[in-house]
């Protein structure tokens, strides 16, 4: 299994509490890139710009990616959320 496949498999475990569906099935993850050096970047696009769980899901996604063996760096960017800028600043610090 490639590192990208491992990351996608792990992302299937991040469930949106409101829908009970994982973030991959909901198509909330865009632009997934995994390098041979173990650097992962992706964009999380909440289902609504007002999603009350946007912050929680963004951090859960980053933690899930970081927990995959072989991942050395995880970069998650939130797009299309009312608080994207603030969430992205928090994610950078974490």
C-alpha cells in the first residue's frame, strides 16, 4: 500500500458528526498531494461556509494524516468557510 493510499484510508476514519459520513465520501477533501519524502498537503472544503464543526473537522483531518506511518509533515488548508483565515492560522501553529 502506498503512502497516499494509507492517508486516504485514514481519512475515511474522520467522520462528520452531523452526517455520520466520512470526509472522503462527502468529497470534502481536495488537492491531496503526497510526496516521496512523506509530506502531505490537502484542502478541506466544509459542506457549508457556516459549518459549525469546521474547526473540529479541520483539526481531526490534520491529526489523522499526521498519525499515518511515513508522514513527516501534514499541511491542511481550509477553504470556503466563513472563518477560513482564522482556522488556517490555528492549523499552522498546531
